[in-house]
């Protein structure tokens, strides 16, 4: 028995963009106070001061060994953008004597900038939502989330002497005004305006957006950064040109460079591409430039989102090697330098597609999406699937995202009718492998990607190289409880390997970088014409978003021949059934098929209703807030979930980060071998770290993000140091004893009769026999910053798979399952039920 208690409203409340608080405060972008989960005690502050003092002495004493290197928490495989400075020594050239780090050795950082004034004072979480009863959840559980360091300015991520800096260059911006050097400039209060579109007059005196000298220095350095990152991707495949001029290409390889990833700005969507490769339209380029300029000026977030099937999810390749996440590895550090918090999300689900997500609008994919991709042609061949997917992306979120047009049959309509921005990644040239011996001369990233006929099936044999584990005993002492697999599972003929994913992801990253490059050029041009800040009509986004959302409803091609339910289809109600539907219920006025160009099997209005939704399928944006648990009504004992514990309360078996910089499938052998000028690795070339204490990591941050266990986590572990938390599905539910209630029942008393069934609503209370199958444990939010499925019994802890199908289980003896469906505006409520499941499944 399921009761949907619908609550009408004038419309869906606007979702407050998550992310960055005001400097020194705990405010969200919407202006609401966002309480920190923990506040450092006085003792913690004293210890922090002592740590900083120790660091200063250590730097002055030059005790760091010359072969010390950076441990990138994010690396290229998930974690925070901010790196962690540690006593890790990258292995030197083979045969070379290993430095022991004796006092007096040459310090690695001979020109360490002082960035202390630019560092955030605390961490934030993606959402402040807390499910009642989970307040004591351990760090890095689904209920607790994963805090992170926000991006607040252009200086907090700087690495003057990284392993690639000398050859490829580095982001080296310095405030030209000595008065502001070493501290953050004043800024506008962006929370007071829709989409952060403040008036130019709101920028205070001294703001960087209005300082001509600052803007000149910033734009010059930003353009070098973007160009460097583009060259780094080219360099991974043998055709890049480092900043130091150390590489020259002959005529043959110069020709290959031209073919590697050409980019075209064309007039119309369907205009042919003379060279293949990436593309966008002229109008799209200008609108994307508006978005880029806006996000950099206001410190907004930028989110790249993918929906798809098992191949897109990275089955066989590993989640962190799936193509959208590989694109994010390149783009995240670039945007961080520009003061923008970038995230890539992969919401693909194996064995399915995207329709079930699109029926929830953008709730499960993130309402702040800026760029959206669809990769589900294997399971959703008809065009109406991707039409509805993109349609909801435009009308159900807070922004009107750029549509990646690859595989989207109606891309021209979205562009011409709705005015949406579109772009495509296409394909380019890749070096060919002709023999095992010749492969040694091919750039590492390109080896065995494209093989000559003489190679037979050799390419496929080398396609899957992603492993399950990197030894970390010397890092934190952790060893897996069970043997780890040699490679990630899920290989299949229809599942591309990690090398293929990387190449595709790099093409996506290049398209975004090209549009960012165009935006920076336009910003510079606008500045010459307008001065700084540039005119509001050049960077405000609210009118643009609203225009696209409104016109998207006129795009044809929404639904074809797929039915929902059994009755009240458009074709069943019209034509001879003017007053009644087939089931005898009340009829309603419906549009004819041809008015919207629909196929007639789905209710016509679904195409243009901004949908909302909750689920237990994953991955999903803000997993707790978008779960079915968030709308389930509490039972008489104050519990949403009758089970005392569940998967969302389980912490991980070990702490972040995964040591991706040591993974043979992530970085080239020359990097692992300590070669002075290692082979190009685009994420590390664009990457930088925050300069923290030698033993620390996140300033004022929890120990769970410093690569060590918190004291309370250690206390919960057994003698072997591993967690012993309940993670399996609950087969039998044991409700809270009657003599130990958590609180008063939230159910209303004295409610009026509902007037239709004769049953009083206050007599319908949630049952005590419900079971919640949560799915994967940990933070499974679809991003590279996840910490998902880190269970002690896993045989592939670095596989990263996130797609899963959780559910609420009940039967005739369970009692009522009651959902409070909030924000109902258009009167359509649907639910997915699986009545075929057997007990204990």
C-alpha cells in the first residue's frame, strides 16, 4: 500500500546554488546560513598555529629533499582540486642514487609563494541536507557526505615548481597592486541577485573585476593557461608544443597535428565540417562565452553532466576513467585557477538508459548543470529519448545548459527553435600502432588505440589496463582485507576500455577549452570597448536562461511509441471518447497529437512540464537529498527508515585519497620512473596544489580529507584497523522498541476526512515493516570527488562503479508506505514499482 500525499504550491521553490560561502563566513550562495558540521576548538587552532610555525622553520631550514614531489590528492583520479603537500619522493631516474632527504639538501620549491591570505577558512559540503536520525553518521558515509575546500580566488592553487612546470609552464598570476598582494580583494554580494547577476555598480572599490591592471594581467595569464592545457592534450598524443620550445615537429607530424583535433565555428548546426573534429556555431560560441565570462566574474560553479548506459558508465574501464570524468580531470584544474569550481558528473546506469532520470527533471542530475551530454544510443535508439532528456535539461533546471550534440538527432531544433547552445566533440587523428616493437615509439596514451590490420586482435588485448589497487602501505599502512583484482571487471565487446575513454574524454575537454579560449578573447575585446567591468548585457545570464527555457517547449519530437501505464494515453482518450477516459474516470481536455508533434502514447503535457523526482537508483546528484528517504514520512517512533542502521550510515574501509599518481594506468611510465621531463600528462600540466603544512593537507579541515583516519573513526575499528559496519541488505526489519521512542509521532491528529475514500488521513500512518535497500555505500554522487563503495569486502576498491538500483521493499504485511510529495504544480504524480520481485530478493 502506497500513499502519495501531494502538497500543492505555486511552483517549485528555486534551488539555492550550492558551493562557495562568503570569505570568512558560513553562508551559502542563496544567503542562508549554512552551519558547518564541526568547528575547530581552541586546541585545534593552537595545534594549527604550531603546525604552521613548524612548516616555516622547515622551509627556512631547507630540509626537504631535492627529489621530493607533490602528492596530488585529486591527481587525475578523484579527490579535491587542492593537493596535499607531503613527504613523498617521486622515484628518481633508474640507477640514480636515492636522496635521503638530509638537512641541507636543496629544497624543491625555491620560489614558494605566500598564499596563506588566499586560503579558505573552512570546508563546505555539496548540500546541508541531513536526514533525520543520521546526525551521528560517520565521515564519508552517504548520510554525511564529503566536505571539500571551496574555490574562492585566483591564487589559492599555485605550484611554481611542479614536475611539468619548467617545460610546459605554470599559472603564475600575481596581483599587480601591492596593496592587495597576499590577500583577497573585496567583492560583490552575488547572493542577492538571481543567477548572481549583480549590477556593475555592486562591485566595490578595489574589486578585481573593475581593475584594469588586474584584468590585463589576469586575462593574459588565463589565456596562457588555456593554451597550455590544449597543448598538453596534444602532447599526450605526440603533437603538442611545450612552452619552452623543446619540441619541434617535422612536416609529417605537423600534418598530424592539424588532423588531431580540429575545431570549427560554423554558421548552422548541419553545415558540413571540412576537417571533422570539434565544432560549435557562431551564436553558440557567443552565448557560451557569456556563460564562461559570467562564471569567472562571479565565481560561479561549472558542471559537466553525462547520462547514458553501461558503456558510458565505464564498465570495464573504471568509473574514474570513463570519458566524461577524463574530461573533468583536464578541465577542473584549469577552472580552479580562474576561480571557478568545476565538477564532471557521470550519471550513466548499466542495463538502462536515461529516461528514468529525465522523468525526474534535473533533480537527479543537478539543477545547476552547465553542459550536458547523452551517451545511450545502445539502449535508447529512438530520437524521442534524447529529445526528452535534453528537453528536461533545458526546462527543469536553474540554467539552460549547453547541449553536446553528438548523437542528438534534434540538435538543430534545440539550436534554431529554443536558442540553446550546441557543440560537438567529433573525432580526430590518433597515431597508429603497427607492431609491438613500434608501439614503444608511440606516445603512451596512444599505444594500441588504433592498430593496423597486421596487428589482428592485439589492440583489443591492450584496451583494458585499469587496475583495482595501488599499494599504499608506505602511505597510511592500509592493506585490503581481500585480494584485489588485476583489472576492473565488466569487459565486454560493447564496453570500451580505459584508453578509448581517455581519448574520447580528451576530445570533450578540448571543445570546452576552445570555447573558453574564445570567451577570454571576447572578454579582452569587450574590455577595450567598455572598460572594466564590461557592460552587464555582455555577461548577465538570467534573460538568456529564461528565453531558452521558454522556447524549448516549442521544439518538436518529444515522444514516439513508448507507453506509460495502460490507460489514459492520448490516443485512447481522443476520438469518440470526448467525455471519458477508457477506464471510466473523468475525462480532461487534452491537446491533439499534431499540435505538439507527439507520437500520442505518453501524456502530452509531460513533454513540457519541468519534472521533479526522487529515487534510490544511483548515482545521483546530492544522494541523500534526492533519495526516496527524503520524502518518506516518519513513523510513530520518529524513524523514516525502520532499520536502525543501513548502507547510508556506513563509512569507508579506508580514507582518501586513492594514490592515482602511482597508478600505471593513470600516469605514463616516465612519470613513475622519475624521468626529469616525463611524457605529457594533461591534468598534471594544468594542475596545481594549495601550499599546506608538511603533515597537514586541508587547513582547518577534517582528518578524513588529510589522508588519515579521524580519532573517532579509529575508535570504531577493530583490532586490525578495519571498519566492521553493517553493509549488507537488511533481510528482516527490527523496529525500535516501544519503550525507546526517538520522539513524538509527526503524523497530524484530528485531520479532516479526505472526502473520497472515507478513510481519515490521520489513520494512515507509515508501517513498521518497510525495508530500505540503499545500494552502494559511501558518497556516490556521480562525480570524480566521490568516495563510493569502499567496502572492506570489495575486490576492486579503485574500480569506482557507482550505478546501482536501491529500492524500498514492502508487502501486504508491511503497513503503509507514505510519501510527502512537495511542490506539486501540474498535478502529475508517477512512481516506479517492481511487483515481480520475490521475498528476500
